[in-house]
């Protein structure tokens, strides 16, 4: 990095041309809206995730991009070309299916080479490129196997190789890791990101796993009921959620419904009944006094102890639940106003006795900067 | 798969034997034993009497057991060209009919498999519906359609395509038509079974990789349906070779099929030993394609 100016990401650069432009796309099945008026721009080299619960429309959006569905409304542009009416076999896009969809009657090599054979490439060139691709996914010695002679993880890599061999402008991944067991999934997450950086192809991944989306993506879109609720980097989505849905969907969060009292600079005072007290929260924009506000704070931002901790907000309560998760422990504290507040403590010392136990009186506290307000 | 239970446990599993005994007993009683009797008759000599064949075993004087095996019946099948011609002709007719069934049945099965879920059962019922009527009556119905002043000729005359009634009945054409008509469901059903089980994402994957639908049909759908093609072809071919009713009713006097020959040996000539020999030879010759089919199937699904 040479320039003194901070590096501008593609999506922050007004001059950058998006690789994928989804413009006002809607799609319904049997009058049931699957995707409603979605607009989205994805830039070259991104690893973009569509995150949401099942039935939120993320897979439909992916299938619209692949060409398996036609939108009822809106346009789809890939690299400036309007592909809305193009059949899947003419789009510069490849897809990795959730079920992998490997051809059971073909060997691994023939599966991987399938796309190149459709282009009518000479057999020798196909063989060379298939071998390269199989080496990249570390399956060089499995070329002659049939898919049903492979393990789940190997099949996943065959599917990846098959969808990358044509060097598409865009690779669509439908829950690529869902069928793998936990250990393999974590390993494969990093491998997939490495491969994406090596081949330089833009990836759009559909996932229901927020951790997966957070670890792998440059940016993500959180979807609910066919609509995009927020687009942003993992940090933006986690630390600056745009609405209650996103705040509640990603990670754990303590929420207090209240009313704005007064604002001093960018610190807003909010009276929240469930907290039993006034809360201070950082809000960049001006909020009219009396308007409803939700104050939200993540459990790991909450400090917990027998003595009142430093911080802008302090509440006293009783420990009701303790969950030991190994790396962290989660405490639930009932405060005077009736709210149950979740706080997380990192277990720094091996085998240390828990500082608090059930029924103990304790304090929780956090800074106004570490909480966020959702004004709706 | 190498993991198995201990050898003593494998050997001593009474439950397994009970389960296997039922079909074994059934097969032994209703297939093995009758076949044994047919083989026995095929090795005897024709006699006038009841039963119309000689005994194989006989006690002769001095307490000796005499065994007389007569292979002349099998030799006759080879020597008299009638039998070989009839067999070859049967195989030819059956193979043609099987191919026609496949060409007709594949689009039907594919259409049903790709139809809306609510339409599939009614369409399948339409395929099976003819079975509710007796096979014999349906073949007789074809006589009504194909005969000189039958339905087909009258329609063709009426629309002016022909001036003279065509000789449709009692021809090889009628035999082929009858077999294709009668056995088409046996082709459609196994094809439907494999095609409807096919993972539709395979076709999407093919399209995604640049494959046009017409090419995807040959490169994905057809290879995927191979077990169905083999099963359907076998279900049509094997009974069609031995078919007797259709060539007898729709075929001409010169339609030579092995089933018809068998019938006339048995009932017209009352030559049970030769008829039995024809039956045994037919069975042996038909086991060959079944074994071939099994080999092909094993290769199609490596395990």
C-alpha cells in the first residue's frame, strides 16, 4: 500500500462499475412473494453473502442470477450485459449446487470437464485444465472415481472444481458448506476464501449460517421475507445494525424499548422501563424527544462484576443463569425493571472458579459508545 | 465393505433362513418342480396313450433300473429348420417391437415424469387402464379395427387416402402393432420410475455448465435412465419372444413365431416331448439376455 489516502473498497468508490447489478427484482411463486423489489450492486472480486433464515428468498435470488428462474419484475445485469432474458446455458455465470448435483454416471474428471466439453474444446486441452483444477482442489488422484465413491468433502471439492473450470465472471454458491461436518466446514471456509483470492472470481454465497457469512464475506446482505434488510461489511452488520431484525438475527443482543428524553451532542438519554432507569446511548443523528427508541447492546460489550463497573450505564441485578461455553461464560442478570440482561465473560484463567454464582447480587455496565439505538 | 459380524453369528441366523425359505419354497414348488417335469417330458418319447409320453425310468426283470433318455427331440429342433426359423423370427419381431416400444414409451414416460404433480397419477392411470380389460378382448378389438372392412380401412377410405381396403389384418405389421400395443405399459412404467426419481438439479447443473436442453437430454437424462431402459426392454422383449396369442390372432398363416409353434406341437400334434423340448430351449435362450442385462446393470451401477 503506497498512497497516503486510505484504501477505498470497490463498493465505496463512486467510480467503480458493479459486476452484478440487480435492479428492482421481484419474483413470486403461486402468488407468494419470494423476492420483493430487491436492488443490489456487487463489485468485482467481492465475496458476497446472502444471509437469512430458510424461506427468506436468498436461494431464489441466487437462482434468478443463475437463470433458473425469470424475474416477474426488474432487470439483472452482469458485467454491464442485461441477462434477464438469457437462458442459464448462455450466462457467464456458474453455480455450485447445495446438493452438488454431480453427474453420477460420469467420473470425477468427466464431471469437472463437463463445462469445457460443452464449449467444444479439444480433448487434450480439456485434460490439461481438468488436471490443473483437480490439483487445486487436491483431488488429483481421484480423477477416475465415480461420485458415489467419494466422501462428502471430496464431492464438495469436485463440485467446486466443476463450477470454476470455465472461469466464470461470477460464481454462485448455494450453501456450499451446509453438508459438511463442523470441523471440515471450518477448515473449508478458509480454503474457499483462499481459492477465491487465487482465482480472482467474484463469489456470491447463500448461507443461513451467520458465522460462515461473517468469516468469509467482504460484504453481506441480510434478507428477511424476500427483502434485503441491510447490506454491509460483517463489522457494519454486527456493530451497526440498521434495524431490530438485523440486530436480533446476527449474534445475541440485549434490547430495551424506551422513549427519548434529551440529547446532548451525540449521546441520547433514553428512559427504558424494562431497565428500570435511564440509559445513555450513542446516536449520531438528532432524535426528537419523546420518540420511541430501542437501546441495544451486545453481551460481550457488557461488563459484569460485584462492584459497580465504570461506564455510562450501570444496573444492579441478580444472577439467574450461568452457561459455561468453554471459551466464554454467559450470565443472565435480572435487573430491577424486569429485563434479563446477558453478559459475556471471557475465561482467561484455566480452571478458575466462576466469579459469581446463582442468586448473587451483581452489577452490569457499558459505555454509551458500545450500545446502539434503533429508531424506527 | 469388510465390516461384518463374527463368523459364528453369520452362520447361525435362523431368522434369515425363515425369511428366505418362503420365496425359495414358492419358487421350488411353482417354478422348479414344473420345470423339472417339463425337462423330464422333453427327454421322453411320444406314445399314444395317457400320458402321451414314455416313462424315463423303468424296472426291468432282474431288478434292474433302466433309464431311457431321448435326446432326439432336441436334435429335431436343430435339424428341422422350422424351429430355428421360428425362433429367429420371434427374436426379430420381439426386438423390433421392443425398439418401437422404447421410441414410443420414452417420450410418454418423460412427459409423465415432467408433468405437474397433480397430473402424474391420472396420466399413469391412463397407461395402466387397459389392464382392466382382458388381454384377449383387447387383441380381438384390434381384429375389428384392422380387418378388411374394419375401422382403420373405413377411416382411410373416408378421408380418401386409399381407394381399396388395405390388407392390414393377418400381416407382420399387425403382429408388431399388437405386441407394441400390448406391451407398451411394461416399457413406460420402469422408464417412468427411473425418470421421476432423477434429480432435477442435474439438468440445472448441465444447463449451468453451458449445455443446451437437447444436448442435456442425451448427455444426462438418457444415461441416468439406463436402468429403466434395460428393465423396460427386458420386460417387453422376453414375453414378446414367446408371445402366442397375438401372432395367432393378428398374424397370417405364414407368421412363424416360436410360441405358436409350441402351441401347435402341444395341442394340434399332441407331441408333448417336442413341445417340452421347444419350451426348454426357449427358456435357455431367453436366460442369456437376462444374464446379459444383469451384467450391464452391474456395470451401470458400480458399487
